[in-house]
C-alpha cells in the first residue's frame, strides 16, 4: 500500500482559485504571517532609523532632507527589493508544497529557497530595466506620433503577462533570470484574463481591508494619545499600518502560485509529468523548463485590442468623473 498522501488538485476555476487561496492561508496562518513579520518588521525599523525624514518629523528639522533625498531613494529601493525577495520566494514555496500535502516551517521555507534569492533579485531588476526602456521609447514615439498611444496597450499586456507568475517560475523552476521573464510571459498570457481578474479582485480586497484596519488604527492612535506630538503619531500610525500589511501581503503570492500550477497543468500536463516519475518527491524543479520565445500571435493581438479599448473607455470615464468633481468643488469655493 502506498502511504504517501495524494496530491491536491492543480486546476481551478476562478472561484475555486480564490477559495483555495484563503483556505491555504487559513491552514498555514501562523507560519505565513510569522514569515512575513520576520522580514517586514526589521526592514521597516531599519528604514525608519536610517531615514532622516523620520527623525525630522520628531525633531522638526528639515534642512538636510534635500541633500539626502537621492541616497534615501536608493536605500528604499534596495530594502524594498530585499523585502520582496525574502517574502515572495518562501511564500511561493509554502504554497507549492501545500499542493503536495506537505506543510513546511518558516526555517524550511527559507532554507529551500535561499539559493534562488539572487536569481529572483536579478530578474526583478532586469524586468524593471526592460519596462523603463520600453516605456521611455513609447513616450518619445507618442510625442512624435500621437496615434502611437495605442502602443501602451501592448506594453501593459506584456508587463501583466510577464509579471503574473514570475515569482513561481523563479522559485519553482531551474531557470535563469532573463529566461524566467520570457517563461513567465508565455505562461501568463495563456490565462491572461484570469490573471487580470485575479489581480483586480485581490487589489480590491487589499484596499478594503487596508482602509478598514488602517482607519481603525489611525482612530485608535489618535484617541489613545491625545495631545501628543502629531509627528510621533504619524510615525506610529505608519508603523502600525505596516503591521496591518503583514496580513495582506501573503495573499497575492499564494494566489499566483496556485494559478501557476493551474496554467502548467492545463497547458503542459504538469500533473502527468509528476505522476510519470513515480517519485512522490518530484517537483517542477526536477524537469527542464520548456523553451519559451517572446512573440505575439493572433490571440495576443485580440487581447491587446480588448485591453486597449478598456483602457480608453476607463480613461474617458475617469477624466469625465474627475472633471465633474473638480467643477463642483470649484463652484463650492466661489
């Protein structure tokens, strides 16, 4: 008799994807939240200590802030990159192992992914450089040829597809940084609208939860520390909101790791590949990643056209709403 626990399903409908995300979060709550807290709290404290702006809020000194602005931005960028890598790689691993009925500890998650930290950081930097270069080119082209504004639809499409499952690809496959971007793009575009829908739903959940908990934190601080220095209250509220974000941050990497398995199972038969080894310990990392090439086919162009139309409609409606609000506000001031 095989005592190895059966693997969980690896394909999901959209609602099943959301349900499985929060079920996984709930069943591994202490591990997940503890992992994010271990990374987030020290980095937040380091940022506050090394940031003269924080000291200035407490001491009302602002004279040296301009001269240190560039250095602070660089420091914030480095700390942000470190935080993303140290959180997303272990969380991706935890979510992946969950599908194999294997619960892992915080230490095991860090140990299993530490060799991929550098690769993940390099890939994020490469993707950022690519986006920056393409965005600058697109802006210059639009200035010279205004109808080229439609190119932004292509840019947004590529960014969404390439970023969607980048962390699972980097964490779970044996692949280099640059190849991982192309690989993520190829996988992400296969369920592009699921990626978009999942991102929108998770963003809404994040905004709502942050608004409720963040607002409650602000009210609590202001009501329990009356008469205190307003600057110290701002810093306290900022730090407590960071703690609130600890509970929100894990949702996205968990959801997109599950989506990664869904895409690979539907399009590449990953479940069959795993079963064919006869080894219950087999993982995606044990297989060579399929060759991926960057290209746009008819399916992509249709999605880009839809995305461009949605963007134009949203832009027109948004500008109309903003203009209406501005007109009403200006009338009130008269």
